C-alpha cells in the first residue's frame, strides 16, 4: 500500500494530522518503559491518549524515544504530567501547526528519502 502513496501521503500515514491533538516525544530507560504508566500520566491531566508508538530513535544518552499523540490543544499539561511520572519530554508540538511543524515535515520527508535508498 505504501508504494501507492506519494511522499506526503506516506508522511500523513505515519503521522496523521489530528484536529486539536498534540504530539510529544518522550525518552525513557528501557527498564522504566510502561505504556500503561504513560497513558495514566496523560489521563491524569484530563487528556486522552490517541496514539503511542516506540520509535527507532534514541536520545543523546542512547535511551529509546516514544511518540505520543494526546487529545489536547496544547501539550504543556501532558508534558508536565509525564515529567511527574519520571519521563523526560524531549519535544512537544501543540495542535496548531506553525513554522516548526513545516520544517519538521520537510526533515521527515528527507529521512524517508534516505531510508528508501
């Protein structure tokens, strides 16, 4: 199916735009990873966890990075709650895309180009 999609379609399939949803990247030690604890942290700030995915990325310390999509317009509350649970939030993007979002989508496009080589 991915062969039928153009590059922007592939990006949209991997990271679909969710109206009024925010995106967070969280780093944690493998032994501390718990999807249910992350979900509880998000739900503790009255937000819904829409998506959770362990990525292939590592932070500068070599810890795995987890991508979260939460059902709030801003990521601030979810980020604070995750940090209270002992997770390190390394990136957030709120629901309203700005210039940073466009730059990141371009970078993801470049990454997909290199992965296809």
